[in-house]
């Protein structure tokens, strides 16, 4: 996880236009950061900064990497599900049109985009500020090629919060479904879509107390995503375990 003791830096890509500069200044002010002209930016190792690109999208960059918003494989997953009825996440959550789902670990929002096509609303938490900012500033402004994605993105509320703190503030049965997809304890580093997040993500393990709080504030069910050898399976007697032995990724379901 990146720790930042100073203000976040906001800048633009090289040779920016007026709109890029205006947006960088606006976001620096919005998030209490500082604006630096790109040609004055020091490219030192360990230096992280937000960048407004030519399309006015917000990216987060460092010396040898870049974090940016994209819908990942949401389109492929929906097409496959509509064709054969198989998607382990959708089958585990069973989203209904009036459901309000709490996604405790939003990440770049790929799962939330897919689920929000089927439900009323998703409240997505992201504890890491760089990931949160990239998602909240881009998710409804992204140039989606599929209309369903554009509509689904409007149903996602993004909150910069640690779910362990957020859970303590919620009333019983506040959400229909609670979904949690923490960073795997035993990751597969070949997952290119996840790798850019690893530097900034939180790695706190789910505890039994966390699970009990999730169950308390869910009306219908709690769904946890984890690898088959992660420790969460030892914490609770899950009603269902849906997934793929080949990938080793499973969704544990606790029914209310």
C-alpha cells in the first residue's frame, strides 16, 4: 500500500490543453492536493502523481507504472452469462432488480458494473485513495461502447472508506446483499488486470468479527470471494461454495 505523508500531486500529460489544466486545478482543489505543471514534475523513484490525460480522464502514475479506469472483462462476462447462464459471481449473489448491494472492496469496479446491470443500486467502498479517486472520477464518464455499461455505472455510488470502519456504522439489515472481494492471501501474479492495484490495495484479512457484522447488516445474504486456500473458509460455516476448481477461486455464500 502507498503511504502519502504530503499532499497528492495533480498534473497533466505533456503539452496539455486548457481543459486539462483547468480539470487538474479543479481536482487538486477538490482533494486538497497541489497542482504542478508537467514540465516541473520530478520523475523520481517513489514519486506518485495524478494525471489528467488528453481525454480528461484521471490516471494515477509513477515512474514505471500507471493505474487507470477500465471496465475489464465485464462485457465478456455479461455476454457469457446471457448465453449460458454461468457466471460464478452472479450465481452466488443472485441480484434482483430492487436490491441494494454493498460492495466492501470495490477496486476498479468491474464486479460492481456487472452486478449493477441487474440490481437497483451498488454502494462501493474503496479504502485506497488513489484507486478510489481514479474510479469515482471516471466510472460515469468513461466512453463505454455498450449502453448497458453506461446505465449500470450510474447506479454505483463510490465511497472512500475502510470497510472495517464502515461496517461499525451501519444498522442491522441495511443492505440486501453484502459482497466482499479482498486481496487474495495466496495471489496469482499472472493476473494482469489486478497487478496495477497491488501497490495501492489494502491487505487486511477478513476476521470472524467482520463476517458477523456483515451477516448482521445484510437482509438476504453475504458473499465472500477468496481462493480455495485462503483462511476465510475456516472462519464460518458457509451455506454454499460456488466457483471453479481450475481457477481455485470460490464465492462463499451465507444465506440469511
